[in-house]
């Protein structure tokens, strides 16, 4: 939609507006209010890629309030050593989750799922508005993670909990930046710091990509030195994959099965070449078109794929989104996201572990933002 149309259309419409907690909401405005907001959006400053060296992070849009979207059923979003280490894991004792038949190959030795449930804190340590990972100082953040791990261990005593830190290492940008890719790569120093923090809790680490107008083919190879580490895994966010052009945050992006297959092949090659335990791939999703041709996603023994319900809203809407886009289009394992702030905008409390465990299939990856 052009600026001229926004300024002249007298009908009510929804316009993306950046809010606190680094989120994006769709709100309804009249044409006069739209004119003011458009000017503010188009004149705002942005962080260019030269900020990589300084460690700066631009404010990134993340999540769309489900109550304000056109599809009301969709809950929404939003030491530098890298020497590979070989892990030899004993076969885990059966758990409640491991007795369920999941799609795909049987887990290889060292696989995390389905023997454990992962509880992850999401965000970027350089920003207090992108999630709990950066909102609190490291020690306070880890203490809060300990609390959540204990809650989940109590809720499902048969499934051990694996703590995790899920860090955004390529952030979508509202301006093209150097190279016109609408994305900003984080420095190795930042990633190294997260790895050091994770060691304090034997936590695994997910590197998350918001590629903007770049591609997985361009963004994954520079991270290979980290993905060769046995405790480091991958997350990809279709919301900010603008493969058809456009500005991240103005519309929801997409990945096809072919993109996901590229990522799993990349990870599988690293596993085989470096004698690593299986990798995890987290794929964020909260709409139908964020992932296309899901039935063509190839499941490989070296990679465990988690389709992650990445959306905020009222409990009922979150459950409905899970059923529509996760349960009805199954791939392998499933995840569920909780927002410390945004979920409370539509409800007076977060969903409890017991409520989430009532979903079918039971999510084995739980993320807090």
C-alpha cells in the first residue's frame, strides 16, 4: 500500500505500529491519524550494518496482536573457541514423551527429543525490548530460567527439562542498510557472550535468524563455526523472510519447504562431517502462509524439526492457532511460546504448564519471551 493511498483512503484500516517489548501491533485508525503515523514511520531513524562492530541492535518488529488481525483465529507474534566436541550419549530411560510415536526417523544417540523437554529464554542480550534474554542482567535472567525449569519439572515429572537460551543473531531491520538486505548481523563477541552465559546452567543455545531480504543460503554459512559446536542449534523465523520483497514488519514473510530443507541439509552435513549429535531446528509459525508445502519437508535422522507456535493473545486463540497451524500440519515435534508481557494484554495470566500439556501433541519445546 503506497503512502498516497494511506493518506487519501477514508476507510478504516489497520496499520503496523511499533510498540514496547519490540512488538508490532495492528491497530485501526482513521485517515487523519494514519497520515501522522505514516510520517512518523517513514522518517524514523534505523540502525545500519556499520553498527555490527559497536554491538548495537536496532528495534525490530515482532508479533502481531491476534485480536487486531484480519484472521481472528491466529494467535501471534516477534572464550571464542569453536572446536567441535564429540558427545557420546547413553540411551536415555523411557519418558512419557518418548513413548509417543513421532513422525520421522527414530532418534539417533545424543538426540535431545523426545527424551527431554526444552525450556528456552528468547531475545537478544543487547536489547531489553526483544525478550527476556536481554531484559534482565545475566544472573537474574538465569535465576528466572531456573524457576521456569522447576515449574515444568513439577508439571511433568516424567520428562526431564533441558534449559536453553534462544538468541537472535540476525535481526530484521526497518531500513535496507548496507547491502540493502533489511537485516543486521550480530558480532561474534555477542554470540560468544551468550555461549559463556549458557555454560553456567549447562544450557543449549539456539541461534535465531530474521533474514529480511537476505536468504538462509547467505546467512547460514557464516554461522557454521558455531553450529559445529554440539550444544548449538538453529532457529529460523519465516515472519521476517521477505523473499517476495517488502519491508520486515510491514507484512508477514514466508518460508517454503525448500527453504527448510536447505536448513536441515546444512545442519545434517555439519553433523556428519563433525561427528556431532543430532541438531535441532526451530521453525516459528503463527499463520498458514508462513510455511508453505509443509508436507514436502524432509525429515532427516541428523536433524530434529520443531514447528513452534510463536503467537501471543488470549489462551483460547493461542490454543486455536496451535490446532490450526501446528497440529493440523504436523511435521515432527512441536513448540509453544509464552510472552511475559504481551500475553497479559489479552488475559490476566499466562497459560500454565498443565494447560499447555493438555494440547495434542504435547509441546516439547517451550519458549518464553
